[in-house]
């Protein structure tokens, strides 16, 4: 809201400044017609101010997301959801673009229970780039009979259904999710082997990752897993005493709840948002499957530079199975990644076996320069 007010103020100033200039212009024209010598010149500082105001406005207008992303999505056959999630969101303007949703979200009775659709609304707004959301004074709903036996072990045999509010999902249990697709990350017996095996050159097992870091005299203590699903990377790293935060959204399933049930920190943060950690504080950032060619290149560039911001000097960026078209990888993505100026510790590509459109995978481990 503060930004919107700021923008309005800028626009107002721009309007006033433009009008003053027109007045100057008009009065000088009138005066010239009357053949008055030496019309008063427009002061330089006013011109400079106007120029910078115009530049700011055109910058803001360019960053403004297009009004209707779904039409663009159908034209290029990109799933509209994916496009939606990866849109570049300039500071809070997205809230203004969705006043209906925001109004519904803020329509509640203070000091009582929050409305039933609260978290769906929140997720919808966040995915549309409206984040952070305004605070509210209502009580969020909790499951009726939660289990008290919460485990420290992130590789439990099963997650407790009782600790999740299921009303907003098609599935009403973790077993249902596992049956619908064992690869979603809810089948913890499947998850138990992830990041530990080496099937081909695209894999980077965690013991090998730790070995590489150790050999380079680089300690891994803190990490960030972008688009980390149910937190399995964080789970495995926890076994090595490395603390990893997982950004994850609840797209059709309770990913945040599952991550938390495993004793790991879920960050409810979409791909297009500035990472909620300070500059230079983490040792490792992993970008999983969620980061791929569906993301518009400009958005990806912002994302990579934000990753650079949070990594400490000497820290690692791990692009894990990044997929794109082969030609794009060569012409677009490799140069984009190259802009970071990181050392290529590992760079492996391979064609995606079941791909109809010539997709390739890239797994890269890159090390940020120790200082710059
Ligand atoms: C993790 O930390 C615990 C407690 O300090 C220690 O006992 C354990 O050996 C550590 N595990 C690894 C893999 O370093």
C-alpha cells in the first residue's frame, strides 16, 4: 500500500511538473507572439526533475505485469498456472491488480475465527505476486484432533493425517496423495532414497556434495532449497547437521504442512519473491525442478541474482535437473548462468528421455567467488 501511495505521489508530482512546464511553454509562446524579447528560460533543475520522473514512470510501467496472463499462456501453450507463478512481481502492485481477492481476504470479523477459505485466498494472492499480505486480527483454524506425538525424524514411515486441514484439497489423506502420484513427495519410503544414489551424471548425491565442499575447505551449515516440495533435501541435510530452509507452495496438496510435520522449516514463498533472508548468509542454495524453462528468462535472471545476493562468498549454487530445450540451454540459459561469474564445479547435461520437444537436463554445481 505504501508503494502504491508512493507511486500515486510520483504520478501527482509528474502531473504537476508537466503542467508547470506547459504553463511555462504556453506563456513563453504567448510572449513570443507579443514579440517580447527573451522569454524566461525553463530552469534546468525543473527539466532534470521532470526527466527523472518520466524515467521512473516508464520503468514502473514496463515492470507492470500484463493485465491478462492467461491469454498469453494459451497462445504459447504454457500451462497458465506455471506462468502465473513465475511472473515478475514489482513491489506490491500485484495487490492492486487483484482488488477482489484482496477484498475477500480482508473481509473478516476481527477477534473471531478466520473465514474458511482464508488459506486458499492467501495462497492465490501470494501466487499472483501480492506478498507480503496485510496482517489480520482473526484466529486461523486448526485441525480438530491433532496428534501430540510429533517426531524429530524427517523420514517417518508416514505422516499423520490428523494434523492437516483437508477441506481445500481433493485428497483427504496422505495415502490418497501417495496413491494419486508417488512422486509428489508424500511417500516417505520413496523420499528416503532421494539425493543418496547416483544413477547418471545428472545426479549429485549429498555425500559427494559434502565431499566437494570439504575438499574446497568450504563449510556447509545453512542452505536454502527453492521449490523444495515436502522438504526432502532439507530432511537429508538435517542428517548431516546442515540446516536447510525450504520454500514451498501448497499447490493442490499440503506441502507446507508435510514439511513442518517432518520437523523442517517450510517458507511459504513463491518463486518470484525476493528470498526472505539477508545478503550473504547462506552456504548453499539448491534450485530443484520448480526452477526450469517455464519461468520467463527475465524472471529467472532476477531469481539467479537474488540467489547470488543471499549466498556468502564461496557458497554454492546447485541447479538440480534444470530442464530446457537444448538450443535454449546453449544460447540462453548457459550465458545467463555465466553472468554470475561462478566457478563450474560440476556441469552435466543429458537429454530428457521421455521428452517430445527435445528437452535437456542440466545439473550444475557452481561456486560463488570468495570475494568481489
Ligand atoms: C550431528 O551432530 C550431532 C550432535 O552434535 C553429532 O552427534 C553427530 O555425529 C553429527 N552428525 C554428523 C553426520 O555430523
